[in-house]
């Protein structure tokens, strides 16, 4: 006690002795170590909670974007099984898959509808593509909006692709999106509704879930205008059967009213 009082009061003008300095530094070191033991777990929990919240926000935002843009569509088509760009799936295969997609008869129904309604409607396309993440130079799924134009042989082509969200939105998160057509429990027939499943992982190995989300989109215009048969205007097509464990791109085509 006397020693501590002497340290605090500085009773002599000669300052602290070497022994006093060494003891003081030791006491401060013990204090810092003690604080670290208690603070480190708190910081880890806070960091984990922040990442979980970001993953949940990402899942909800991806679902909300698809819902907001497609719920009033007049026609709707989903294409899955498009080979992704990566070390195990080259551009040649992906190009073939895209050609098969654009040659599909259901997209020709889009063209027939647009032939008489091009002044009032436009064809849009949302895609979930495996592409390079610029910050870390790694590949991951990202949401894109594609500009669609007429191409060779009267087929649609992708004229331009724009990333919907900035790279930082996907930082340390790896989402996948799966879209299903809802089957009516009463009629056992496809309904004018979609189920959107979003799984967000916290590593590029796509094994550890950070967040899961699911949402439903009611296709209001299709249900109203398709003579109670959604299959007249809703199409689900698998361009190519993926290999076991293969991650593939998804393309969502829909016809909506012009907003300009």
C-alpha cells in the first residue's frame, strides 16, 4: 500500500527508481492481458453477428429485387443449367448453352407477343452469373441485369450485362439462387407463383451456410390474363442437366410494361 501511495504522490523530486518503473510496467502488462482475455471473445461475437446480419440482408435483398421486378410480368421464363465460367467450365460450353437457351421455343412465344405489343412492353432479363469478383480476383455468383436485343436468325441475344449491386455488397459472402414454380395444393397444377431460395455461404467452398432465405412471388398479371392456366405464359426450362455438384448460371426472362 505504501508503495502504491508513493507511486501516486511522487513524494521525492528524484522521480521513480528503476525498480518502481519495472514493477509499474509489469502491472500495466497484467492489466492489458486481463482486458484482452475478456474483450477478445466479445469482439469475435460482434464480428460474427455483423457477418450473419450482412448475409441475411444479402439474401433478403436478392429475393426482394427479383420479386419487385417480375411480379407484374406478362410472360415469364426461367432457364437453368447454363455452364458457369470457371476453371472447370469453359466459355465454349457456356456459349453452347446460351445458344440452346435462345433457340428455345418458349422464347419465340415472347417474340410473338412482342410483335404486336412492342410499343407498350419490353423484354428484360435478370441473370445469376458466376463471374469474377474484382476485389479478391475470385469467382462467385452475382445478380445482373441484361439488355436483350434481336440477333441473327430472329433470336434474342444479350447485348450488355450490368451488375445490379456493387462488389462490396458481396464482400466475404457467396450467394446462390434457385427458382421454382409453385404447385397448387388444391389442383396439383403449376400456379402463377414462384418460390425463390437464396443460400448465402461464408466461404468460396460453398459449404458453410451464413444465411438462408426463401420468398414467394405471385405473378399477378399472369394469373389474371392467362385463362387460369399459368403454363400459357410461365415457362421453366433446364437447358442442360448439371453434373453432380456443379454450380450453374440462371437466366430469368420476363415481359413487362415500358416505364418511359
